[in-house]
C-alpha cells in the first residue's frame, strides 16, 4: 500500500487513547495517548500533531511530536519536523530543518538497551 493510500487520521480529526495497527497509518490531524505497532509505519504529515508514547517499526515525521519514540527499524525527520522526547532506533535520519529536543539512542545495540513497552 502506498503512503498516500494508507488509513489516516485526517485534518480536523483527533484520536485520544491506545492505538495499534499493522501496515501504515498517516496522521494529518491530532493523535494523543499510545501508539503500538511494532511492525507498522507511522507517518505524521506536516499538519499532524502527536502527543503520545510511540513504538513502531518506522516513524516518518514532518509535523510535531511530543513523546518518547522506540522505532525498531528507523526514524526519519523531514524538513520542519519537531520532536520533543527521547528517541531509540537503530537508524535516525534528520533532514535540514528537522529538530529533536531529547536524547537519542541509535546504532545496532540501541534497542537492546532501551526499556521495553508494557
């Protein structure tokens, strides 16, 4: 499934709670709570606003995220992305204009040293 065809939380929509999914989820609205998708990809668009604890395979961020992130494959911050929280992932990519305010734990051993979600 292409990213533009993925299920989405659209502009003007908000979700608060525990969210789990498989595949890809795109957020253009507001999301709060916890996101658990160890094999899934979370894509937060430029208008997306997330305040949650995140555990996913991949995170692609263009909007704003407040919360700790564990990504089992990679985290990618696009230009204009703002992440406030700790990030743990084997691979973290930050484009010019992307910003992280928090601690980053990266490399092959990053996940083995991170606390597991409950």
